[in-house]
C-alpha cells in the first residue's frame, strides 16, 4: 500500500512538490518560532542557576541597569541577621568603545566593590575566567578591567591590551566567558572608576548583591530585609522617567526587561502618611525590592507561557495554510482518479482500502514535509546563532524536532481525511460513470 501511495504521488510531481514545499515552510516556521522560546528558557535557566545570592534593587526596576538605591543602605542591609556579604554594584551603558558608537549588541560598565566582591563564596564572573586574572584589591583606583570574550573578540583585544571606553583607556587584565547572552556583556572595573566614568552620583548605587550567611532561607531573609526598610520613601522606577531607555539593543534583555517592567513592584500593607502615622488601608511599594534566582525564574515562567501562546497562534496560521494545501492536493488527485477508484472497488477493494490509500499518500506528504521542515529549521537556527552569537540564542532541541515531524505527519493524515471519506463513499459504477 505504501509503495502504491508513493507511486501515485510521483505520478503528479509538481502538485506533490508544491504541497510538500508549503508544509515544509510551515513546519520550518514553527521550529524557528519555538526555538526562540527554547533558547530563552535555556539561557535564563543557565544564567539564574549561577546566581546563588539575592539582588536588592529599586522597586519596579526590571534589571539592575535601571535601578538606583542610596549608597548608604549597604551597611544597613549587612546588619540584618542572616546576611553574609553585601556587595554594591553600579551598572552603566558603555556607549562608545574604541571610537565606535555601541548600539547592538549592548555593552555595559560593571562597577563592583572589590573587597566585598572578592569575599563572595560564589563569584559569577570570577568563576568563568578563560584568560588572565580577575580583579584584585590592588586594582582599586586603577583602570584595570576584566572583559567578556565576545567584547575582546569584537575589538581584537587580549590580556595586556588597552581598550578605550568612553574616552577612557582601560587595561585588560582578564577575560571571562560564561556562554550566556545575559552575562557576557560586561566590562568589569572597580566601582569608583565606573562611578567616575559614568558620572554616577556619589550617594547612589545600582543594586546590592547579597550573599546569605547560610542559616536562613531566601524567603525569610527577603522579608527581614524589607521589614528593616519599611517606612522609608524612595521613588519607584517608572519607564517614562527612567534615566535609561528600556531599549538596550539586545533581544533577550529588551524582551525580558519590557515584560518585567509591567509587573507590580513588591508591596507592603502599610503606608507612611505625612505626619509619620501609618495606615493599612492600601498597599504601597516597598522602598527596596529583593529578588532571588527563584523569583527571576518564576517571573520568566509566566512570561514564557505568554510567549508560547503567541508563538502557537503565529504557527497556527502557517499550519492552517499547509493543511489546506494538502486537502487541495489530495482532493484534486482523488477527482482525477475517480475511474481508478471505481475499478479498484469493482475488483474487491473495500472502502477501508480506498481510505487507507489516500491517507497513506497524505501521510507521506506530511512526513516528508515534517522532516524537511525540521531539517531546514535546525540548519537555520544554527546559521542564525553563528552569525549573531551576541544578540540571539535559538535552541531547536531533539524534542522540538521530533514533535515537528510527528505533528506534520498528523497534519498530513488530517488533510487527507476529507478526500478519503469522499472517495470511499462512492459506489463503483457511480465512480466509473463520473469519470
């Protein structure tokens, strides 16, 4: 039966080819779209898996780049029971590197407090060194930097070379590489040097990285830190008034940041009134927002579910067109072979045999379209990743490819059902007479 079905398809090569191309494009598009979500999920899981501590930021800010907190709050956070180390951070855009205006992919100046950073048990960047060394205490007050490998490769620099950033010459003492688009974007220097280079206020920082002492849970430590700052007033982050645009030039950053900016900031049940009195009539944003890796992951899970819904709708459009193409191909094929079906039924073929032949033909189209679509989609994602490794990360895993092939085969069978039912219901003499 299968050989018979293949011969029938080959007897009308152009029509079969067009139907096959339509299904290939649809499956390729589906693989491409869902590889975006797969890449985001893999990258975010890997990135947040590296973050062992908590991050204190301005309430409502999507990422530390947009956050501003008072510089004096670090000592108060450190005094909370259960807090081990508090490391202040400053993040700023590196707008000009080596005389080149940086738009995409984005590059950031990351100013870190070296004494506290070096005291951390788990250093996100120091654990990913591939050349040279990480910053030491001796680098305080010096223009020594650790850069990501993509930055070093982009500007053809290596350990010992000088890199011009915003008109300032920094010496590269080390190169790191984590493999994450969210992390491999930084030029790491002493916090005071970044403060000077970016004209960051002396009384503010972007965020605080908090490493736990190990005797309390993240949830309890988060509540204790927030309780210590209740009653303080700080302007929540607002997109319209932020000092930085939400557009960084990095697809992942922009997509994730825009989603997080729509989420409500953490709130408390009390409001500090003008005279110092407190009321519980409505909630107000806390002056400090604490986020853990689990919190980031939970937020991204909600975002990923919405993204999957959008991608499903977009894929459904192409799939619908492909199914209609198969229906048209099989219906035309059945119409042209009415006499053949009449003769076959007159010679003992059952309705089931006719239906099985037609659905076999459409299933072959579906399987071939699925395999070719998966192949082209997989190759396409690899090409995109190789051409823009610093901007986007697509993942078309075995599970997605297998689903694409099986789904396409099912679509082929579905597309052949109506023509098959129409053909199997015809009486032999009626079929011969119509032919």
